[in-house]
């Protein structure tokens, strides 16, 4: 009764486990148990007691000899390896993912179909052959060809002329579609394979949205990947179609504002690495905040596509009405846009709103700029809106492969192409010609099914809460991680709506939407409402998420009508707001000096692209580069099924390993690379031989690697990895705060949510004032500052180190009396 959340989680675990077990027959259970125990050792069938006794004695002798060898080896190597362990970094990572991974196939935590899904994906290019696109000759006939030869202004004119007889398509499968449905987790190896197919199947399309948005930080944060390398690889795989990215204006690809010179340099580097179309938006539709980005794109000779972010209902809204959109289009044209995008983040635009919106945007822009429409399909009504957009002569619309469409993603490309066939503006594509692309994405999606949001159908409720499609699935994941999914999901949706109205009905798109979502989760997790924030006592006791404080300070700019003064005072508590655009006020960055300092800090040569990643996400980049330096660069070459789910005993997989990185796979790479240069690759087969029994909280994982030298000789290496087995579950064994200890003499300060301590600002014996920040907790990109509830002296700190994981209620700091 004292721990209702823990009680509900235990009940759910028992209920789910019993449900899984009860669905299986006795024979199935016996087969699974038998397979599990067979996988942890080598067995011999003894037909007599005498034979059994001999086998036991032989096993004892072998064990004693192994112990003796291990002791000698440990003595000779002065303890370099634990327990005789010999493994390369990537193999160690695979072993850990297998034994303790939260999605481990060995632990039956992965979906049952993953092995078959991985096999189907691997075999795709064995049954589908695609020639590289032919080298263009003569007068260009595609958007990419026109852009490269004549530039963005000519491209805009060409699109408007061509679009009289057809509607152009942009495919979002490689960015917004998987960001919306699969938590942005699709890896570069699969994105690049999709680009190879797209270069053949979608050659008549306008662009491929494949970069920017959340893909930038997720690549480093969760996938051990460099986002710049993804862009370069996609450009190489698909040279004949325009690449397109989403850039957040003054926020670039981050969640805060940056100095103007940082935004300018980011744009330059993106263009240099292969970007063609920059879809520029501001979370408050501020053209002033987008102007630096627009000018930077124009300076590169690439396409500046400037967004009008759509929200509400222009037929009834008193804030976002026809006149608002008309004036905004006028400002965008004056700012130098080549194209105008209507970005409907939540999928709120209904067919009856299309004609007045298109008329307003045409009037505002003077009818001289192409219009590119983007929306999400959350409501299930998106295809109807797309057809009305086509009727109203919108030049380009966003769609995606049918197998990764709808829900919170974009409408189906295949369905849209089929529905426009025979019409006056058909797409120049045939829906059956798109089948190979749809099939590939179906196989990719199956491998990533563990990241599905759980949304099984569309919902018209989006017209009420207005959550952007890309955020909706992330909120589901966040709720799960915070133990709030189920009966609290509807409360989260309602609270999101209420927070939006509390903020003054703002435009909700990253990063402003994140601020709304952060506060909604924060309130629901604590059993609070928006009305509670207005209460002088309850409101004063709330440590608002850092994103919300930054929002009201003006770190993201301001809505055109400002924030309501009442909530502004509650959040800021006397902190000063920005009085001008953040990019101007922030000091410029010494780009060369930044590269030099990062190179010295990490002891490697940092590229200008990597230095930019650090400016966007300093801590994320630092964690990423440290992992890379520890020997994880080869992980990008490991197939996605093994990367996410590990392996099962008796299974194997193969991948192509660059010779330059073989030391991350082989303990002794010299044999495997014999006769090869650093630019060549070796085909490596990795087999999981066995996972040993649990001994002193550890399991020994035995893995065999096989490859061939250039001369054709087979090279075999066996590796052994000792893994601490926590059964795939994080165990918090630190102290919990006592809610009763809130006295003048001793006040125990608890973590407000489960997560990771990313900053620890308190030190023992420090004198602090009420409101001083003591620590920052992060979970699923949401950061919450923990502040001192009163004046006092830090008596003790219970967090071991920055980076430590904590649970809700964990004791962080004990505060003593004021000095």
C-alpha cells in the first residue's frame, strides 16, 4: 500500500508472464527449457554408470587444468584481463547485448519473429537487383539535374511549370516516417540500402527527406553513428534525386538557440556533405529567427524552402486565421525563400480548410513560389486532405512508402499515386512500380518492430490535443519508461492540451512541442494539474523542466502574441527574459579554436563536422566520441538485428569489416588482414558458441570468428567474454529518500523521476540558498533541475558520480541547517 507504483508494476509483470506461459503448450515449454539448458554447456549422453563416472572425472581434471592455466596467465599478464577473458571491443559489446540487453533474444526479450525478419531483410538484395542510376547526359529532366545545372531559382520556376500537369512527390521514409513510427531508430546501413532502391524507383520524384530533425542527435545518442557520415553515404547511394533535410532555423538541429555564425557554418557543412533542399522552420513562425538560415542556404546555391507551420483551424481560430497566414507568406517571400512549405505537424488541416489556406498563401507570396505540403496521418483523414491539395494545385506533397505510412507518419505514397492515376495531375509514377520500395521498408520495419509506438489506429482526438506526429510516438515511449502508460495515457493527452492553452495556445513543433510535452509528463507523473501551478503554494514548490524555463526566457524566441503573464511569472520567478533574438546576443564561436580544443581534449584529430556536432550537442557528442575511441566504430557495420537484439546460442551472422577497424573485432587482426590494404574489407562470420552458467553473478560467453585471407586461407579465432548478468534489468541499490525527513536539521532531497544524473552541482559542506540548482536528471531527452527547497548546508551527497542511474524517489542530497 505504501508503494502503489511498485505494486502495479509487479502485478503487470506477473500478469504478463503468466499470460505468455499459459499461451504455450506443455511440449512448447519443455522444448524451450531444453533448448535453454543445452545452450549453456556441452553435454554427453552416457549409457552406463561407469561411463558417466569416467566423464565426471575427465570433466574435473579439465576444469582443474583450466584453473591452473588461468592462474598462470593472470600472473603473467599482471591482471590485464578479467578471469582469462580475451575479447575485442565489438565482440564484448555483442556479448553484453546478448546476456544483459533490454531487448536480448537470448533472454526472450526480443519479438519472436526477429530472426526470420533479419533473414528476410538480408535476402532482399539477393532477389532484387538494382542497377546504379545512369549518368545524366544532355538537358536535365529531373529536379536534381535542374538544381545542379541552373540553380534554385530556375528549379522553382521549372517545378511550377511542370506541376501544371503533375504533382511532385517527396518521400519521407528515411526521416520523418521512421522518426514518427519507430522512435527515429533506423540505422544508417538500412537507410543507405533504402536510398539505393529509391534512386531507381523514385527517380521522377522531387526529393528524399533523409536528414535533420531528431535523426541528428539520435544517431550519436542511441545508434553509435555519425550523422554526417549518414548524409555522405545517402548522397553516394542516390546521386540522382535531391536530398532534403529539416532544419529548425535558429535552433539548427538542436533544442536551443545558437549564435548566428554556428547556424551559418552548419548550413555550409550540410551543403558540402551532400544536402540540396533545406526545409527551414521556426517553432513560432518567426521569419526573423529564420532569416540567418535562409541567407546561409542561399549563399551555398542550394534550395531555401521556408515553412509556414500550421496549427488550429483557420476557419474558427482567433489567433491563426486566414489573415495571419497571408501576412506570413508575404514575409517569407520577402526574406528570400525559393519555395514555401506548409508544415502541418499534427495533421490538423482538414479538406474544407485547404482552399482558403492555399488562396491566402498564394496571395501573400504573389503566386510566384512553389508550395510544398507536409502533414501527418494521425487522424486517418490525411489522404483526403492530400487529394484536395492536389485539386488546389499544390506543386509538391510529402508521402512515404506504404509499409511505413499512416498512423503518426505521412500518407501512403502508393495509395496517393494510385488515386491520382488518370487525373489531370497524375504523378508520372505507377503504384505497382513502387512495390520493391514498399517491400524493402516492410522488411526494415519488421526488424525494428520493438520500437513501434503501440499506436494501432488513427485517432480524430488529435484535433483536440494537437500533438505533432513525430512527438506522439515519443510520448508513448516516454510514458512507458516513466511507468505511466495504460490508464494514464488519456490523462497525458488531456494534460498536453491543457498545458498548450496554459502557454497561450502556441504553435507546437520541435522544440516548442517538446516543452509542452515535458511539462505535461512532469505534471502527470506528480499528480498535478495546470490549475495547481497557479496555486501560490503548489506552484512555488515545482521545479519546472529546464526546457520549460528556457522556453519562457526566450531561448527559442517568442510567440507573436507573447506568453500569458500569469504563467510567465510562475515559471521564471524573477529570471530575466531575453530582449532580442538569441542568435545575436550569444557570443560568436571560434570555429578553428573549437576544433583545436576538441582535438586536444580527446587526443584525436576532430573534423569540422564532428566539431559542429559538439556545438549542437556537447554532452551527447562527448559520450559518443568516447565510445568510438573505446573501439565501437565497427558497430556501424554490424547488421541491425544483432546490434539491437544480440544473438542466440548456435546462431551466426556475417558482415563486411574494413581492415582498418579489424582490431575492434579480432584480438589478433594480423592473420585476418594478411596481404590486404587498409582500404579493403574482410568478410567476417560471427558465431555464438555458448553462454555459460551463472557463476558469481557472471556468465562466460564464447564466440567464434571466421574469415578468409586474401590468399583464401581460413582464419578462426575464439573469444571469451565475462559478462555481469543482471537479467536485462537495471537494479538500483542506492538509498531512497525518506519523505518524513524534511526538517530544519535534515532534509532529504529525492530524484523527481527515474533517469540519469547528468549534472551534479552540489558539494558537501556547500552553503546553498533556496532555489539553487543541486543536480540535473535526464530521461528520454527530458531534463529536470533539482533545486534546494530552502536555505541550508549540504550535509551529504548520495549520488556516486555524474552518469549514475537513479529511480524516482532515490536520495540525491541531504540538506542540513543553514549556516
